[in-house]
């Protein structure tokens, strides 16, 4: 699928839940209010994309290239995706504490998670069980 075809789908209000958008060039795309639940965005270029009102918050990249994303599922549950990992906030914190504690990747993971949680709260998302 070409970049223009993908962008047209967004403009037409397509539901991209579960779509494979890995490595897609979505730079500058209007993704406002898009349903991206379960979409594979690994390696996608989202620079300059309008995500206002979408069920996705892009947190940034760790130094090893993993992109941290926060999704709001249809039932309101908030989940974090990084690479193949898909966790609740509590599970994500426990995972990276157990596997990367005291390392640069551990500190980067904690900072990205904290930033995503703060942004989600600023957007009015309800975050439960984050401790």
C-alpha cells in the first residue's frame, strides 16, 4: 500500500484497528481521532503526525531503537507497547525493573513510561493500577 493510499484511508475515517502499519511513512498524516487499537506501528514514521483525539500516544525511543507507545483500548484500558511487549503500566514497570534495573535501558524505560503516563493524564485518560 502506498503512502498516499494510507493517508487517504485516514482522511476517509478508516478504522485501522489491528492494521499492519509497520515501517509505514505516516509523517505529517492527520491521525486525529483515528482508531489505532492493536495496529502494528513498529518502525512507522509518525513525525509531524496529528494524533489529537486518537487512542495512541507516542512516547519516544529508547537508545536501542524500541519505540514506546501508549494505547487506550476500546474498554478504556490503557496499555503500553514497546517492541513485542504489550503491558499494563504496572506490568511494564515490573518487567523493566526485573530485566533492566540499574542499567541505562532501565532508566530510559522508566523515563519513557513516566512521560507517557503524564501525557495520558493530561489528555484525560484514566490510568488505573499504575503503582
